[in-house]
């Protein structure tokens, strides 16, 4: 069996068939399914003296402490939680998804049957959510508005005092000396943390807590029946809600149609499929899900091509997960206290029953099992999948929970001997830096392992999906891990269903071809035009088929929580699954998380967002305009590496929507988070001077699509980058100090402003393919990625249409120009045309030549006298531009001109606005669409000259006339004047600036933006952007020696939004040289001791251009000056 080489195989163990028959296999997928079956997890033998793959004994941070922890935010779990909270108990819920009520939301059940609510009082919070979200009754059901349904559930929980942790899975259990429950260990994108609790109600479908306790389960036997639902819009003339339909290759399915909440033509089709083997672990659960999805694809093809009601329908969605059994019952029946009973009410799908409490117990005091593993009557077990019945049962089972005097302390370490073990699990130590968490000591725990493979790819999104396909087709045994229920990441569950810029050939072209094949098969239009769009469901399933055809083992709904490290060699990943943690071992690991999780956990250095202040481009959770149609949004910054901010950000995003929106996506996709520090870091300067690299492995293409605050001097001086081709060097994918790991996706080594262009989906797809081809070459040659001859990789990439052939033959030249060439460059330049007009290009049109102003500024110190000489003889716009450039290069030669020009610009009663059209501008600070006057004020600050103070004072005086709305209006854009002033003030650090800063801090737009309540969501993204300005002013005050600046920075250490706490802490540490973390009391104590001797602390840096003076920059002669000339800008629309 090609690609499986030596793995244990049980061929045909997973297949699919109709609801009335069992199929033993599936044509075209048996190879992949057999591979999946072959690497089933191996549990460590209890007889082993030691196992080298262990969670280490360590002190874990305590994320939460509560009386009762509910596992899974299911309807049953929420009903139990609010009932217990009403009794005065402290309750928290941990949920692996990013949304509640999996019985409905994850399963695509977007309605409640009228018979389920007839004659019964709905338990809370379902009652409130139903009332808030139900649409008009149709065909015997109440369709539910999905966004309102989820919001109502979350709001009810929050009001009841129930704390919620999203995107987290239990990975361990803490027990006291007597064996009683002492807490749960959870895993997420922040690593592992402890939640101390006295009771756990486990409502997970897999009985996860019982599995973590080592409970025995009845064996899996017989076929497994699952239900999935497919969502269509545009269905016309469907007469019967229940009908049979023959699906070629599958058989006859019984289908049931349910009305959606999207109006006429919006229909959910429910189907069942039967599979040879049920789910007993994460690998088999993924296999069963993919097989059921395969049936769904065939069903869509068949309905679209053969049923007249679906001829013009659009495939709008599918249930994220199958509905069915995910576990068998516990093998050992427990014994409860005499007389303990649970009285279950009659429901629409089950009879009233009185059950012994032992039915729900696990043998560990404090752990209640409310899922299929409990010893329940069959109709009660089935009732747990129905929303109303599940809620009623949850209320009843809550009665088992009694008050406990205290939470026991975890028992001492049960030390596992790992002497001689070489492979260690490396983790992120705490969710967020600077917070002093309570800790609890946890023992070492052995970890189950998948059979070792060639390549472990962590992250199945834009880069990871195609990386796994390329890896598998290269002959590598490959395991792909992804946290979502399917593949595609940003381009599927993130809702960005169109290509913006980017190189569309190579591996990206391969993805396009796969998706268009699926479009044709399912009767949807193919991708076309400059901004091609795809059907999201088609892309998900095209990637699934590509992965399966390549012989890759996908592991879905699996969260990365640790890196396997041997010395400085990466050996794989630890993932949290719904069946417990697993180790995936591989000879090479490709980090496609997009956040650099694998590299960061292993100890790689990284920068979170912008190096100056942690500004990050905005995350997004797609706003769904109508079924199957998401909107690309630019709202807030979320630190997804911090589970506390991640949970907050998810709920905040759900509260950002337009009138008429029907739902949100399920994946909070960050445009930016960590930048892993590699052997070389790409900068915006590199892009503007068209830097070429001998070890180039990808050529990317885009506008500088900055969605957030810019921190580059180039952008702040007004230079908007044209649409450039950008070379990515191989060294940018290799983390410093680590071996056998390749970082792909947007976490490769680049600065904040440099990432804005090369983060486009086609380019990220190609970068994933680059990593996979490199891994294959490394394994074939027995070399590490750092040892790989790059020329050999480049040859393969030329063959794959990722690189142009001339890369192999070109001769690069140093970025050096003679005085004559510099003179010619300046002569060609038209200073009357604003620098932002470089970006005035049609979509997907490449800028062909060089950017003369960038070339000149990066030449070296010898360019300063050259420009000063031109300045002496210049007039008008040329003199102003030269004064601006000289200031940025550290010369005050043109200071008088800059001051005079700024004061002339500010002579009116209102601050100037940008009168030119800047392409792609949005709500500030998107695209840095500032006025020309603001650009001049920015540049003025580089000179560090007190002659600028009157200019800053005048700006502040005029800002008094501007409302908070004017700050954020994308046409007036007063926002930009604040960082323009602060940029210079903090570099000067003169106490004479304190009065103007105090006036600025008193502006209504810049005061009281702090969100001090730690439980608040900070859902208003406009306020978040204004809060950035408030922190900015505070740091300037502190750098000028004002205690008020320190006080406000200390206040912001407790802001609910992580981006501001990180900004404030970094600045306090830089100014003071101390680090008291995010502990306000210690900082206040320091301030009180030093209040009388605070000294100015100017910010010392050099401009981006000056930083390039010490670098040896190579360029490709192909980018010599072309005939391209800048055009006069268009007037801004009024």
C-alpha cells in the first residue's frame, strides 16, 4: 500500500453506506482510511517502568476555581450550570468549540420541533434563547435565528454568574489523597492550566473525564449510525418534507427537509449513514466523520443534478459534526449512596423515569457522567441529543451535586521514572505574561502515542491543508492536526471566501483546480475574475478529498498543546482531542498554525504583533450576511495565544454584527499574532527596495494591506506601498536555535508592517507547499531543513510553478548607486505627487520598477549630504519633501521648512483632512489614510527638535474642535493626528510637552476608554481603537517624566483587552527597567517611591531607512527603473 510503508493496517474498518445498510469500504478512499486505522493511538503499558513521552511534573497555573465545572457547553450542561448557580454555587463551563449548544449548533439542527415545546415549560437558559431567536413557525418547527440563539445563551450564563472558557479541552484530572476530585487540567492554545473544582459534570459526547480517569468502557460492536444535515438556499418546489433519494455509489437514503431561518428556499436536508465501525478514539472519530461527509458530497451532487427542486439551489452549509454515539457505556456499574435517585421527567422523546444515582457516577467522588457512557435507558440516552429533553435531564442531574466543605488539595506527585528519556514536552508556561497565577503541582502523566510518521503538520488551514496534500503525494507518511471540524482555516471556517492578491499559480493553482472540480461536480460556478470567489463547502470537501487521496491521516477537532523536543530537535506535537491527549511523532514537523504555536512552545523567540507596542492586525470571526454568505470584517485585535483574551474575543466578535446578519463563523481567525524569529526577518524596507535573496523560496504579491495600526516609518511618512512582488527567503522559515521544524503560514519571520502584504491566501498556500517539498527533500537526503541545499529546493519549486525559472540563473547586485545614478533618480521623481499615490493601481496589477525615494533613503549615510545639497537649491514641494526625508534620516537641516509648512497647513480653524482618494482605506487606522498634514507632523518628530513643540501644541488646540466621531470617520480621520504628535513627543521626551499632552489626554475621545471590569468583553471595537490612543498618550506623558502617564499605564495593566495590557506592560518595563508584571500594586509602590525623581526617558530608535544602512542588500536587475510614473491622485469622494 503506497505511502503507508510498514504501518499496521486493518483495511476496510471504516466505510459508509445508506441508513438501511452497512458498507464495508469506500471506493477511492480505502487507502487513506486504512492508514488512519493503522496509526490508532497506543496507550502506554502500565507495566512499563517509564515512558519517555510524558507531560512533565510541574506547577500549572490555575485558570479558574469553582464549586462545579461543567465539561462542554451543551444544553444539558448549561441547564445544570444555571440551576446550580441559582443555588449559590460557583460554576464554570469549559467548551472545546467557539460556541454553545452543540446539540443544535454543531449538528446543524437550527430549529426546535413544535411537539417538543408543546405543553411543557422550557428550562433555562433554553427558554430565554428560544424566545429570543425563534422565527415564525413553518411546517411544524420553529426555525431559530442562530446569532440571537447563541447570544441569548451566552448572556444568560454571564448574567447567572457562570464563567465560560472556549476552545479548551480537559486533558487531565486532579485528585486528592482520598481519590476525590480536586480539579481538571485543561489544554488550549495557551498550553495547560488547572481548574480547581469540587464537582465535575461531564456532558461531553465522548465521556472525556471518565477516559482521563482510566475508566473501562464496553467494547465497540456493530455498525454506527450517524446523522448529518446539509443546508441549501434557493430550493424551489420541494413538495414533500420526507422523501427517498437514490445516491449513486451509496444507495437509497431517506431524507427529511426542515425549513431554515433564511426565508423561502432555505432548507436543511437531514440524512443518516451507517458505518462499519463506531468512534472509539480521535482517529476513528475523524474517519467516521469524513466518511459521512463523503456521503453528503455525493448527496449534493445527486440532488443538484437530478432533483428539480434543487436545480438552482446553492450549497450553503453542512453540520460541523455528525450526530450519533461517540462512546459506549462505562463497563463497571458504580454504587451510590442508599436512596440517591434522579427523577427524570417525561419528554417528547422519552418516558418519565427514576434512576439510581449510580447510573451517572464514575467511581471518583465528585465526577458525574451525563452522556452516552452513563448507564441509561436507551430512550433516555437518545433524549440527550434532543434540545428540550437534554435541558430537562440536565436540570434533574444537577440535583446530584451537593455542597462540599472545600476542594481537596491534589495528591502528591505520583512520580513516573523517566530516567534516560530524551524527548520532553515543552509548553507555554502561562496564558499571559506578567500575571501571577496561583499554581498547583501536577504529576508527570504518560501520553498515548500515534505510530511515528515522516511528517507531522500542525494546522490544516490555508498553508497546512495544501502542505499535507503535497507531503502525502511526495510519498511521506503524514499526520495532519487541526483544531477545526474541517480543513481550510481562514478560507473556509474563517469565512474569507475569495482571493485578494497573491501568486495564483503553483500549489495555490492546484487548490483552485481541486475546488473548481468540486464546483463543477456540485453544480456551482467556477472561480473567475481578479477576485475569484468559491463556495466554502466546496473548498472544505475538496481539501478533504485531496488529503484522503494523498494518503494523509487527518486528526480533526484536535488542539495543539505541546511540542515534543529532543535537545534542540523537534520530534512532533502533543494534541488535545475529545478522547484525551495524544502524541504525534514525526521526523519533521511543519508549523502551519499561523501563530507559530509549535515553534514558540519549543522555546523559539518571537514578537507578538508589532515590536514597538504589540499592535496587531485585526482578527475576524466572519459575519454571515445570509446562509452561506459571510462578510470579511476588520474589527478588533485578539491575542489568540492567551485563552483568556481568546474567549473574550470570541464573545466580543459575536456581538459585532450588522442588522440582518444571521450568524457568525466558528473560527476566530487572526490576521496576525506571533512572528517567530528566524535566521532572517523580512522587513517592509526589504519590500520597498525590492530586496532579492539567494535562498528565495517563494515570490509573493500584494498591496500593503495593513488592517490595523502601522508602526513603520515608511507608512507614517505617507508612502503607501505599490503592489509589489516580494521574495521570501528560506531562512525566514527556520526558527533560530531549533532543528527539524519549518514554520509556514503567516507566523514566518517578518515584522508587523512587513506581514501586511505577504499574508494573502494564495501566497500562504504556496508557502505551505514549499514547506512540504522541503520536508520531503530533507527526509530523502537525511538532512535537517537548515542543512538542505536551497538550490535543490528551488529547482523543485520552479518545476512546481512556485518560482520563476530565471531565479536559477539570475545574478544579484548590491543596492548601491553612483552619484550620477542618485541624481537621475531624484530628477525622475515628481515631488508634487504625494507618496501615497504609489498604491493607486488596479487590483492585481504589479508595480514593475523601483521606488526611487526608498532607494535613495537606504543608500547609506553618504546620501544625507547629497540630499542636503538638493535641499539647499529646492523650492516648493521638492523642498518640503527633502526636509521630510532629511528629518527621517536624522538630520535637522530642513527643520525650519517643516515647521513653517506644518504651521501653514494648520492655519485654518479645523485640522486638514485627506483630500486625495487613498485606495482601500477604511475606518482608522486601516491603510493609514491620514492627511498630508499628519504625514508631515509624523516626519517632524524624527528630528527630536524642540522647534516642533509649537506645531504639536497647535494640533492639540485644533483637536478640541473634533468630536470622537470625527476621530473614527474614515473621511475626516482625526485619529491620525494623535499618533503623529505622540511619535515626535516621545522621541524628544521634553517636560515642556507635558501641558499639551495633558490637554490631549483630556479630550473626550481619549479619556475613560479603559475597560476595567475583568469580566467585560470590550465588544465596541471603535472604543478599542480609541483606547490605543489613550495608552499612546499615557506612554508619552511617562516618557516626558509625568507621573500621570505612569498612573494611566498602570491602570491599563488591568484592561479586559489583552492588546492594551501588553502595550502598557511593555512600555512600563522599557521606561523603568523594572518588571513587576501586571501587578498594579507593585507598580504603584514603585511610583510612590520614585515620584519625586522621575526623569524624562525619550524613546531612542533609528528610522527604518537608517536601519538598512548596515545591511548588505541585494537586488534583482530585472527591477531596474521602468517607464512607470506616478499619476496625480484622485480627489477623495465626499
